[in-house]
């Protein structure tokens, strides 16, 4: 397949096979890319500029650029701020490789979420 006809996913897959360091960094930044995609979808749906989104989030426009780049994992306080101010939902369910992440959903159904200010937070951990 010629390089010009390869999809982005195909190029990333090839690079992950060829370069273990790239693979590790790509996997480490998966939450950042997902959070960035969430912000980009919100911004597109609401026809907002980065500056307008920054105003809604209470941050600077360069901070929105950084968040939308997907190149830095956001801090939990940053995620909570976005959830609170934008009314979006964002979930991280972290599990060991080979185990299907399902703890947050199971815990939320069993024990419910904790209301913290005006944000619902579910925290869960499995027994070691």
C-alpha cells in the first residue's frame, strides 16, 4: 500500500510495531487524546472558537490549544472543571492489560456516584 493511501490508523499501527518507544508513548497519551476529542466535539457541536471555549472553561486560549492537542494528559481537576462548566461527561476506567475495564460502571450501579459540588464522581478500586 502506497504511503499516500494509508489511513492514519494504519500508519500509527505500523509505527507502533516498528518502535516500542512510540507505542509506549502512544498508549500513555490515550487519555489525553480522548479528552482532546471530547473537547473538539463539544466545540464543533456548539460552533465555538477556541477563545470562546476558553471563556467557558475559565482558562486561557493557549490552555485550550494544549488540551486539544492531546499531547499532555490532563489533571483530574482539569477534567472535573470541564465537566462542571460544559455539562459533558468524561470517564476513565483503568484496568490491567487483558482485563476488560468495567469497575467504574459496576461500582456506580452498585453504590452510586458521589456528588462533589455540582459534579458526580465515581471512584472505584478493586481488591489487590
